[in-house]
């Protein structure tokens, strides 16, 4: 590890409670996932100029960094991964001395160290990406909906942006940026920017609000858009754009709900781009333009909580960001809590209760699988890939902590607290210690009697789920549980009374029917057409059960699903189900060998480890 500037050494509940409530002085921030030393030299603005080559699957161009130099003798260090550095110059075009560290084969990539002149305030790096850049997925026409043109998208979280832009790839370093992107004729380029202007040969973008590196995103393909409101639109390939716009016609209502609850939306536009199905996540909260999976297009708005989640990141995650990846729960725990509040505001309390109950059900299952050290909100990720912290702990345990605070202090005070948190820390990247200091001053210390009802230290640094965790009940789930018992007791599928069930109820039902007989599986499939379901959540849950229980009638559908969908949330349980089935390991590896090239690097990394696959085999 490189030597850093002095950092406050303290336990989370020790002296750091009094740490400053921002990261501009870098005192309470230690990001072990970057080579950069932003306390000495920091980038504050980027000028990006790229040409996209779909034949070679590379981007070529330059990035110019505008610098803040706290230590005039220090070099400028940026993160890179599989980048070819072509030249490095200053603001006058003069060559600078630079060194790209030898490839050590580590997941952090390689530091690029640039010696600065006395008056250097800008550094231009000319470079080319690799066809294997982890953040960039180049898709052939056959992998798109229209099957006419290729497609490219980037996915930077957590530390993959360094594979397509040489920069200080830390969430603590926020930058504004401009971009000029040239793409082949007939292709539309979009970015996570608050300004876009298309020219004849290229497209110009601008982000005027400072953002962390992982939120710089780009996509290019055969794209069109449909307006939802004056500030909201849906983007997608022509073949699905109308379906997507219909599914998301409540988008403006969601934005208004968020503003009503948590303060003004500060990013100008809010658009949603639907990517091809190889996208590894449900959604990515890139500012001004959420990137989303088409697997949420169920036709009945039953899966739009994902959009509520990504929208909520416009406050928790984008506006106020985790300063390091061990503080990831500050992004995701807050966002799940906000998502649940949005769903209640727009679709009613019972819908929100079902979403919460399913989340807590998944959390409790994951707690049985995670080592104790990974069950804490403020997880230690030293010498580990930050992806290791992207579990239900950050998401659902974090949200449960905030729901418990609401339970103790009341919704009115909780909403006031959250508004103050967002308003007073807007466009900053913060640590857990800073949040706990703010929590202590604004809520805990305000009422000593109420403070006795919640053990904050246990929630943040304790293993498992505290005994006071709020786990809601849903009347609609009670009816589902009764249907599960009835079915397993001999009631026929047709007699279960499922006509008005929504997705969440089906997921609850399938989670209760764990080991059905072949006859029971056939009966469910015949009655409800589960193998033919167009709802990806229901289908994935059904295919996992079918695979574990060797229900051969679903085999072809499973193969097709794994060959066409790259969302990690679905891939992991389905491949796990294959490994648990009779002769499943052989089948899992046979499918993965064919499907791997269709998955994003994020999904590949997880599945390689699960299946014992060595890249290059």
C-alpha cells in the first residue's frame, strides 16, 4: 500500500465521531481501492474526447484533468486498468514524465504516475482502451433487441471506470466533466450528463454537478426516446421503447413523491435508458439517466420498485455519496429505505410492506451464508474487491436500521433528519463516522430517553440482525402463506384463488414451495404457465425450484434464460440451483461455456468463482 497523508486513526465510535462533515480536507477518508493520492493532487474537472470503434471494440482519445495541487512537489497519480497510454502533456502541449507501473495482475489495475512542472495545472492523457475493458461491454447486433446494429454500454461501479478513463477512481473524488464522443453514423450516443447536444459527426455532453467517477457512464446503439413529462423520458431500442414508456408512465409521479419527501431534485432531467438484457444489474443510478435492465418490463408495473430505487439514488448515493466502499451502506441502505417510502407514497402501504417483507426474507437467508465479518454495515474491505461488500447487508440491513430509527423517533422527525442530511451534505462524499456524528447531534442527543431504545453501535458494527429489527407483516402475505400450506396439504393448484395476485405474492408463494413433487410441479405449471412466464422475477424463482427438483419440462426455458439474460441477481441463484441438481455441475459448465461471452465482466467475475472457471479456458 502506498504511503498516504496522515489519516485520523480512530475506532468508528471513538474520536471520529467529531470528524468534519465533508471530505474536502481528506482527514477522515482512507480509500484502499485507489492508487490516487487526492490529498496531494486532486482532479476537479475532466475534458473527455473519445472515438468509438465498434469493429476493434476500443475507444481512443484523451482526457484532460484540471488539477487542485495541495502539495506542489507531489506527482499526479491516476488509476488505470488495461489502458494503453499514448502520451501525457501539460496545458501547453509539453510532454510530461510519466510511469505506468508494471502489470501485477491485481484487481486494482495499475497506477499511472505523472511528474508535474511547477506551473502545471492541467494534464492531458492520450490513451486507448482494451477490447477486454471490464467496464465496457461491446455487443454484437445479435445480442440486441433490433438485431441490426451493435451496442456499447459502460458500467463503472465499483472501480471499473479506470478501465475506460484514466482517472482518480475513488468515490471520494468528485469531478465535473465535459465529453465529446464520436460514434459510427446511424448510432445514438447518450451519457449520464445534464447537457447533451448532437452534432453531425459527434455528440457533446456536460455534467455541471460534481460526481464520483463510478457515475460517469456512456451508451451507444440504435436508440430512441419517448417523453414522460417535461423533465422525464424513456430511452430504449425502437422495438421496446413504447412498452418501456407505458411501464414507466408513473415516472414523474415518482420524482414528485421524492421531492415531497426528501427535498428538491437537483439534477435537471431524469431519464431512464433500457439496455440489452446482458446488463449485469437491475439498474444503475447514473445521474440524469438511470441505466436499467429490460427484465423489469413485466407489463403490469409490478417491478417498477427498481426504478424507484434508482431514482432515490439521486438523493442518497449521487447527491450524498459513500466516501469509500466500506461505507457503501450509506448509499444503498438509505436508498432502499427511500425506495420503500416512494412505493408507499405512489402505490400504497400494502405494496410497500410486501416489498419490505421480501427484502427482509432475502436478508435473513443471506445472513446464514455470510461470514460474521461480512454481516456488519461498516464492513472491512481491506485487500478485497469492493464487490464483496455488495450484499443484502448494505441494502436491507441498512434500510432496516433507518426504519428502526423512524420507529423510535417517529416519521416526522426522521423525514426532517433526512432532509437536513441531504441539504447540508449535498454534492459531498462522506464516511460512516461523519454520518454517525450527524446522527448523534441531530437525533440521538436530542432525546436521551428515546436513545435508550436503539443500540446504534450494534446496528453498525454488530454481526447479524439486531433483535429490534422491524420486520413488517402483510395481510396479503398471510393469505399467500395459507395458500402454500393448502397446496402442500393437497389442495389443487386451480383451487388456490390466485386471480388477483401480484408479483410479490407469487414470489412469496414460490419461496414457500421449496421441495414439491414432480406431480405438484406439473400441476403448478399447467395451472399458471410458470415456465412460460414473461415476468422475469417470477420466472427466475420458478426455474430455480424446477432445476433443484429436476423438473425436466423447464430445462429448455432455463437454457434460453441463461443464454439471453445477464443480470447477476438471476444468474447466481440459477447456476447455484444447477450445481445442486443431479448431474448439474456438468450442465452448468456446459451452459456457462456458451453463455459467458454474453455476460458483463461483473457477472463473469462472480460466476467464474462459483463454477471454478478460469478465464481463457
